[in-house]
C-alpha cells in the first residue's frame, strides 16, 4: 500500500472555512460527566457555537478510547462531517500512545473518505501522523473486491508550539517511520507461496538499490562453501533453497555501528517435527523479524542516522520432505559450534545462530536481533508485549524505549540454570531443553551461546506482537503489525544521540 498524501495546515476558523477536506477529525477525552473536547477542537467547536461537547454527549459519546462518533456539519463547515474520536482519560496530559491509538481508530474509520483534516496533531504531531497512516493501512493485493479505499489525503493541524521548520521535519520523519512499518506489514502479509527465500531476497535487493544501500546475497552454494550449517539444515527440506542477505547503510560519519538480525522463516511448518494443522497458516508471519530489520535499515538511510547500520537476514522455508533435516541430526554451525537437533520446529534459533556469528565478524557496537521465536513468548506475555532479553544494560534500555514507543516490551532474564538443560549427548549443545519451562528464556540462552563475548546485544521475541490474529485495534489492523520497527528506529535514534 502507499501512504496517503500528507500536509500541514493551520487550524483556525479561517483555515477551516477554506479546507477542502471531507471530514474533520477532533479528539475527545473521557471526563467525569461525559466527553470533553481535546486540544485542536476549538475552531470546530466555535463553528458549532461552542455546543460540540453537549452535542456529543447527546449522541451518547463518552470520550472513551477509540470511540468514533460522526456528526454532520449541516453547512457550519465546508467539510460535511466532524469525526470525534476518543482518547480516553487524560492523566497528567494525554500520552503519545493515546494520540496514536485514537488517530489509528480515526484512520480506520476514514476508509472511503478522499480527504481528511486531522486536529489530533495539536496534541502530538508525530503520534497523530503515525497513528492515522497506520490505522488507514489495508492489505488488499490478493482481493478482487478492494472495498472502501483508505483515505487518500490528510492535512494535519500544526501544533501551537515549535516552528514550521520543526513541524515539517517531524512530518517527514513520522511519514518515513510509518512507511517502514507498512513495508514490514506488506512483507508479512504476502503469502508464503509468493514470499520465499529467493523472492524475499529480490525484494530486499530492490529496496537496497532504490535507497543506495550495500547489498549482498549468499545462495545455497555460497552458504555451503562458507559453512552456514544452521541455515542450510533448516532450509534443506524445501525445494526453494535458503539465502542470507546483507544490506548495509554506511554514512560518511558514523559514530557507532549497529548490526540488525531478523528471523526470516518464510513459512514454518515445523518440518519433520510437524506442527498441528490448527493455525499453521499463521506461520506465514515467521519472517516478521526479517521484514522488520530490512525496513529498519532502509529507514536508517532515509532518516540519515549518523550510524552504520547493517541488517543480516537469514531466509529459509521449514518444510518436511525427503531432503529435510531430522531430529537427531548434528549441524555444524557457522563459526564451528555443533548443535544436535532434537526438534526441527526449533528452527529459528538455528538460522539466527549462524547469522549472529556472521554479524559479529564486522565488530558492531550493538547487536539487535528480533524474531518470532517461541510460542512460550505468547504464553508468558500475551499478544501485545514482546519479550526482551540480552546483555543487562542494553536489554533494559531497549525494553524502556519499546514501552516509550507504545510497542511494549518487557525485560526478561536468561536464567543460568537453563544452560545445562541444553547440553547434548553428542554435540556442543542441543536446540531444545526437552521440557516446556521457560521456553522463551531457553531460546534466549541458546542464542547467547552464539554472541561474541562483551558485545552489547538484545533479542526481542515478537512471536505474539508481530501478527494480529484478532480484531483491529488502535492503529493495528489484522495481520502483520510491523512491531518492532518503531522500537528499532527509536533505539537507533537513541544510540545516535547518546552513544
Ligand atoms: N515460529 C515458531 C514460534 C511461534 C509460535 C511464533 C507461535 C509465532 C506464534 C518457532 O519456530 C517454534 O516453532 N518454536 C517452538 C519451539 C519449541 C519446539 C522448543 C515453539 O514455540 O513451540
Ligand atoms: Mn518452528
Ligand atoms: Zn519458527
């Protein structure tokens, strides 16, 4: 999908009297005795002679989060409709995430509208832009009937504070961030018959070329030559062979070097340790980490971060066949460690181990790895909170940033006693513990074995948060969500600012 055409606008009575928007979006807050108007609604309220809040109350509005109420303007404004969206209760002010979710709900409700004027940006411009664009997102590439088109043009009310130059810069950054999330969602939502290792690599190559990035892809022959036993083992069961993509952004002056690694299983059937049939289709999303880091390195280039950012993306399809790897196999990983495969469905950690060793060869200052790694993540933290593991300080920093972005992550430990449970009868380690307990953490412990000593690293398990199998909410529709792209963007910005 393409992003709507976005612009900034004044939010005065005169501006409203001239707007060519079809719908004006205002925010409401949940007050003690009914809805209150949020900042940004004053000019619209004036056109209604100050009676807007009362009118909304009459219609049963409360201002609760994501409530959408539409009022015809009956000639009071050239726009035909005022769309009031709930922000919920204002605590010490309205948070960016409240604005993002309300804008998302409005973005969804604007389907079929040509042009909208959004005033939520007076509360927070970046959050309003991200929320509106992401809420408006739909993936209809595979439908004959596309339904109502997403809103095509959006004008955002300029916030009262800050200069117009600053607002333009914020609009541009927020647009690029939303585009990166959409690129990620599009990749996740593309079905596995069309998105497989080679076709993913082709799409990465196109993005690299369009954005002037370094690009390299290893095919199965090169992977064999160089000894990527994990990627080759996992990818061996599919007629569509594995790949390893490297895509790099290197500005003239880079203060730090950040390696990104994302799990790219284009479909995870479990392999010989076959998954049950129910919901196996969700495993089309098992390349969410790969999509996220690909979009993130492109974003780093677009936003010209003063950092070297390199994404390493292992791509494989995990299928059962006569050429599959089997439970009992021992794989020699990139770098030489050996792993006994006890379950072919614990495949993500195998392709990631190879890739994390490869990434560390370039001596990055930080390693950020993200993957739909374990069902245990969903058991522990649910569908909307990622599990964040890694070296203590960097893990806590990333988890904090993740909550600030509204993507939500929680720091999780790597309990030392679980390491012994990965001991193997034959090899340096096994790919599973043989029990269910702490499954998310055990996967993190496995990965840690492949991280260079002293490297600041983080593993973000996004099994739940990357793919929405429920109803749309806030700025998140069904399917791929784009988590953790906004977190990676914010962590990169934080590293650029603070080292
Ligand atoms: N891709 C799955 C994890 C997953 C599960 C992601 C549900 C999203 C939703 C991963 O490859 C997997 O199968 N993990 C196994 C590991 C187990 C065999 C130790 C799991 O979690 O069951
Ligand atoms: Mn699996
Ligand atoms: Zn998987």
